[in-house]
C-alpha cells in the first residue's frame, strides 16, 4: 500500500513538472507537447571549391549549411567524412569540431580537405593522362540534442577535381656561354 502511494506521488510530481515546463515556455517540452516529436537539425552541402592549387596538392573547402529548426540551442559534437576518388577510397577521418547552433538559425561549417597528388596517384591507377578526376565526398554531422541524444546527419557531394601537370621540356641542344662561381649563362637551341 505504501509502495502504491509512492508511485502515485512520483507521477504527480512528474505531471506537475511537465505542466510547469510546458507552461513556462521551455522549448523542448513545448515542442514535444505540440507535435509529439523533436525536429532534427537539417544540413546540406552548400558548395565545394578549390581553395588552392599547386603542382603537389589541391586544397578543397566544403561549405556545409546547418539549419537548427528547434527552439533550443543545439551542439555540434563533431563530424566524419570519407572521400573516394574515381570510386576508390582515398581519405577518411573524424573531426571533433564543436559548434553551438542557436535556436531557429542557420550556420555555415567549413570542412578543409587536402588532396596530395602523389597519394592520389598511388591510390588511383585510373588517372592516366587525364586532366581531372572524379570525387565523391560523404560526411556525417553529429549533433548532441537534449533528451534525444546524439544524432548523425549524412551528406554527399560529387564533382570533378582538376589536376595540374608539369610541362614537358625537350632541349635539342645547349651551349655554355659563361661559367663562374656566381652562375652560368646557357644558350638553348
């Protein structure tokens, strides 16, 4: 009999707490009580661009737009990514980049990716003499959402990556005009 009264008392306390939280404008409880579900953050790849090109590597920057449709501030707990070149696995990793997303707002996250051509050539045998390569980037954004826990949102972007090639130079002849410890003058023919 005492045990039944304790359960009734616990339910009464929980019910009162629920009504107080929902009535006082607490975002989580009002959102859960109105729709019966919690809106997840939304993410999309806004673009990918080449930030820097050299003869040894390409630096890419992927812009990820994150929208928080909730009435709560949400924490980005990190992200993971996988990059395939010409269908072959090339890069993967995780980044524990923490970011706070304000309620009912959008934020932009930039993911830097560095592609070294030497690694690219070792990984992908299909390059041959082409001047570009296809890439396929898959990302997952991890959010820490109150009550719900950690939620992962998958993203994907595909495109072409231009490859710079060193020019080929053929000399038919050359002659040394002057040679000293300070330099040399050559005549190319």
